[in-house]
């Protein structure tokens, strides 16, 4: 009995001696997005809320939290800008399936043509138009098209092969878009990141895939699904600036490593990577979007943990005045010894000075589920620039305490 009392007293003394506040550096993985520095930047938005706000809510520890799957864009369409001379002699359009849709739109300054002034002929040279819709009908259907736009459908019994779009009355330049909803050939695009910092890089993968499981284009073998292809890509900023991106053939399609400019411009919005790919005459194009942020702030220094109140205070280095938000998920150890999510917290505040700051995530308002306690982990920690709508930092596992 004396031995048991001695052990219990020692344990109690050790618990009392535990610090209520513990400081430690934030953890980081190679896949995390970390700002290596901070920069000043103008704040375009007006009337941004300046009052601080913090809140937290409980999570069901039995529900598994999974990161969203990487987005893959799939395209069965392509477009090109064509001059009048090409349209007057005839533009070749490779079609891989019946019931395709061809839309023609005049560029600024081009002649607006009536639908009957366009001809579409099939591989045998026969007129092949199942239905024609003019600009008024397109606008009535909710499409924002200019005067002279027209849409043609080839029909369900249309042959596969090279069609010819022609108009002897064409003057100027026209945008020709082709959609093949029934085609088995699709372009799949994927960006390695959904968010990146200015001056950082993102990888683009492009695959031309035959859904039938047997690829017959460009000499692919019967077992292949990815078709050998070539093409080019374009990096497009929200302000309209663009940069060519070379696509390099790899073992599984085309790839490119894209460096984002340091000067991302003042216009807010998503950036795009557009790809134009072809294989043995079959054309496809598509695009993927991602966010680009200036590192106007970052997590720095030692995070302070209040074990009694389950509050994590995160020091910030502020490079530009603005409203910043931190969000994170608290994991606690369950009765079986496994870490599971029990709470999520968000905090936002206005910082009007460049320099040091701090923001706290309060988990104390959320009661721990029965049987859950320390050790804890803070996961999926994010730092957002709310005024510039920019995701600056993200860490998969930020703290263990």
C-alpha cells in the first residue's frame, strides 16, 4: 500500500509540475506550403471587416477526415482561331464520334455571317448538318454569344473522320469550337497543387486517353490507355498576361514544370494552365485553375500551447497590413490510443502594422469526447489572407503536444 501511495504521489507531483504553457516550433513536411519570406502588397478591397472573430466546433471522432482528391479536368473538345483565307478554302476538323457540335463565333471586327452561309461537309464531301442554331436562339438558351455566332450539330448517324467547315463570305478572324460529347478520346489534365506562392512552381500532367481501353491512334498498343501525343501549354494570369509552357513527353503522357512569376499583378482571381494536345490528327484542349498568393504573412517563431485551455497561439510575421485567418483541426488520443479529429477552430483578425503579430486557435469551447485526452496534434493548419483572398501557408501536421 505504501508503495502504491508513493507512486501515486509521484505521478500527481509530476502532473502538477507540467507547464500550462509550452512553446515549440511548428512542424513542416516537404509537401507543405511555407512562405520563406514576407512581402508588402497593396490591398485592393475596401470595407474589409476589422473586428476579430474566433470560433470552434466539435467533430465526430469516428468520422474519417480525408483530403479532397486531386482535381482532374477532362475535355472532349478543342478550339482554334482561324482567319478568313482558311475558312474560304475550308478548315479541316477531325471528328472521332457522331453527333458532334461545331460553334463558330466572329472575333471583333469580323463579318457576322448568317447560319446558311456556313457549310459543313463529311469525309465523303456530302453536306452534313443535322441542326443549325443562330445567335438569337443561343442567347435565348442562356449563352452569351456575339452577333453572327452559330452552332451546328452533325447528327447521330454522322461518319467518323475529317470534316470540312467552309464559308466563301468569311472576312476577318473566327473562333471555331468543336465538342464531341460521344467521343471515347479525352484529354485529362491535372495540376500538382491547388495553391502556390508567387515565384513557386507547379507541375502539369496531360494525358490523351481512349476510354475504350484499346488505343488505336498514333500506333499505340492494344493494352495502352494513354495515347502518345504532342502539344503545348499556356500559363494565363487573371489580368490576361500569358506565358508559353513547353510540354515534354514522359512515360505516361506529357508533363511540364511551370514557374510562377514573382510579379503576379494586382488582379485577383485564379490562374490557369491551358493545354493544347493532339495525336494523329485528333485534337483536344483543356484547362486547370489554381490559386496564386503573395506571401504577405507567415507563421514564424515558437507556437505557444496552453494545455489547460487547449488554446494554440501562433506567432505571425506580417509583411503587409490586412486581415489574416488561421484555421486548424485538433486531434486527440482516443481510448484505443489512436489519434482522431475532435474539433476545428478558425480565428481571424486585422493587423494594421508590418512586423510581429499573433493569432490564437481556441479549442477550449469544445468539450472533448468521452475517453479522449492528450497527446494532441494540430493538423491541417492554414494561413489565409482574407482581404486578398489568398491561401498563404498550409501544414499537414503542425504541432504535437
